[in-house]
């Protein structure tokens, strides 16, 4: 199956893929992505719905103490580190970026709690940049479909960037994520209705 066919199948499955985190600004997206580590988007949306009513800018977030923020995000897990990073990141935005979220992956990665994956998600989703954020779903799908043979997200990202056209990266990342989340799940994937059976490496 060539690259075009693969993309066609992804387009058929997810013609207009969308990020499932709710947000109204670049800052809200950044906070939501930090909260989403090891947590479902659904849970994050429940938490941010309340949190962003009053604390939707770096300045407002900084009016919370570490303990107060921990209490608000508790159910997302890893709340101590997440609260610490959100406050440190907000302080950086205020002190170094005039309260704005920077629009390049290099600058984004200088922020507390923002690694390569988070930077790529924000860059692609908030700024329309072309980037492939490799999370657990994208990594699993890439291995099953034989695009890569690695457990390293960065290696996977580089391989996907080589295989697919730059213009498709942002959309492809979302399509692969949704494919992994809803069809090619870690346990009990829906292989019966999968268009990639002929190239899949998973033993069934
Ligand atoms: S056949 Fe099953 S395991 Fe393979 S890619 Fe499709 S859903 Fe995933």
C-alpha cells in the first residue's frame, strides 16, 4: 500500500479530524495539553470547563497558589507536577513573552512542562503549523502499520516526517491519533473494519 492509499484511507475514516480538547485560546490549549498527560481528553475537558471560567490567562492563573491549583486539577492525575509546571510556564509567559504563547516549537519547548510532543500539538493545533506529535496512539499505530519499528517517539516522528509530505503532517497526526483512540486501540482493536489489514504487523 503506498503513501497515497494510506492517506486516502485516513481521509475516508477521518475527513475533518479535530482536537478533542476544548479551548478558546492558545493559552487554554497549552494548559489543557499539559493536563492531558496520562489523562483522557474527556477528563481534562471536565476540569478545564471549571478552571478556565476564572483562570484562563497566565496573569489570572498566577493568582492561584500551588495548593489551590492542585485542588482544581486533582482528578487529572500527577497534579503536583502539573500544577508546578502550569504556574512556572505562566510565569515565563508573563515575564518573557508579554503574556502570549510563543508560536514556534523551539520557543514552546523552553516553557516549563512543555516537551517535544506538547510543543508540536500546540504548534499544529493553535498556529496551523505542520508538525507530527507522537503520543502513545501515534506510536502504536505507526508500529502496527509498519511505518516504524521503535518505541522512541522522536525516532517515530522523524520517520513519519520522511514518509509523509510536510503539508499533511498536522492533519495526519490527528488522524492517526483518532485511529489509535477509536479503532486501532491498544486492547481489542477493531480489526474487522480496518482498511489497513493487509499491511498490519499485529498478530491476530
Ligand atoms: S488490523 Fe487491527 S491492529 Fe492492525 S492496524 Fe487495523 S485495527 Fe490496528
